């Protein structure tokens, strides 16, 4: 009897200080031979279809990747089943994925074919009004997130001034040597895959970092205040690993996507993870910790304390307001689903799911 496959949970996009930030192009890597791009309105069954496929995969003992929606974490934006080289992606706005080889690798599945258009037209005004209001709330939320990001930069700027960057560089060099050893630079760099494993959601900050850890994964934790160098060290590790030919999974900070939150090197089964107030990283077993606050000039830190407290409080207030607006936008999305769900041909969706299961798991 097969044991259930392992489930990795990530976010392919996030609500961020730069607006809606997407890494959709990194969901399906070169090992994926079949990509199904699923299109359809809210409540048309995209996420349900993906879960049908994932249930079949895990029942067969195959690992899967759940790519959760940052605006509704219970829903899926994507599913990857590496063991059979298949992926399903949500292809509706704001998700952007251009099929690379339509009809060969990529197949577009239009769930609109299973809708009763006449039934939907009876509620056209309500649907349009809810859509417009949802978009307005997201625009407002992103303005607050941009403001929060700028205040976060205030925090970082002060801390950067009082950090011992020579010591940070030494810690970075030491970590790279401990993890990568004497492996020489490869003729062909490894592939870097960029995603989020944490997100700013209607339920607040959520992280699925624990799903990156297997029973034998070596974990190193980086902690410290904003601006102490966590992302700097992670960036150097990711670059050094890729230069040596290792594939690297780079997980970005949802507040500031240009910064890194975690780096996973699957071939070595090593995870370098940052732990912060907003996204604390916890693990039940003991592992090495690099505390970057140790490099700070404490006397100068005391002189900035009042300003730092104001920045921190303002940042969290802006973030809370943004999250509340995203939650209201989700309420509007669920209101839309009420109009779509009664007009779906569920029998047709079941037949579609059976066809995809037969195609994806053929010969397994």
C-alpha cells in the first residue's frame, strides 16, 4: 500500500509593498512536460479541480506542491506533481502565464464551457458591481502596503548604519563554506526558482515554511532586526550554490519582494531560513542560529530607540489596515461565487476531472 505523498505549500504570488507581485513563471520548471492552464470566473471549480488531482497524486504516494492564493489561502493558484511532470495553473486575472508551447506542452482549459451563461446574465449588474468594488479595495490595500514598505525602509536604514558589515561578510563566508564545502564553480550554473512561502493574506501574515523541511533537512536559522543582513547572507548563499551547479529555491519577502526570506538547496537538503517578528520560523529540533543583532552598535541603537518604536508601530498599523481591506475584497469575491456556483455543470466538471486524471497518471 502506498504511503501518502509529501505536500509542499508555497505561494506563487503575494500582496506586497510593490502591489500584486507574481512569480507564476516559476511554478512549472523545465522538468514539467504537461501544463494545464485553467481559466474561469470565481467559484467555477478551478481550485476544486486541482484538489481532485492532488488527492489522486498523494493516494498514489506522489509528492505534490500546493501553490496557494495569497488573497484566499484556502484556494489554489497552482498545483505541481513533479513525479509525473504535470502542473495545473490558474490562468485568470491577475495571474499571468503565457503558454509557451500551446497544444504541445500547454493545454488551456476553459471552465466557462461548464457555465449557464443565461443564468449568470440575470445577475450581471450585481456581478459587475461586486467586481468593481473588489478591485477598488485591492487598490486601496496596495497603497497601504506601499506605505508600510516605506516605513519598513525607515527601520532598515537606521539599523544598517549601526551594523558591523565586515562581520556580516565573515558570517556569510563561513556559512557558504559550511554548506557548500570545497565544491568548485560549475561550467553550468544551477537553476534558481523564485517563489514565496509566506504571504500577507486576509487572515494576516501566513507562512508555510515548515512544509519545506523534510525529516533529514539541515536547517540554519538567521535572526535579527530589519536591516541586519539576513537577506544579504541568503543572497550570497543562493548565488554561491547556483554557481556550483546546484538548483536553488529562493523564497522572497512578501513585504519587500526584492529581499530574500529563505533559501532551499534541495540537492543538499539544506534550508537557510530567516526568522522575524512578522514571520517567525520555528522548528522542533535544535539547529544552528546566526543572530545578526550581535553585530549592532548597542550605544547607537539606544539613541535610535524612540524613532524605531514609532516606525515599528506605524508599520504594523498600516499593515493591519491593508490586511483588513484584503479581507473585505475576499468577502466580495465570495459574493461573486454565490452567483457562479448555482450555474455550474458539475457533472461536466466531474467528467473533465476524470479525463485529466487518466491523462496525468497514465501508466502509473
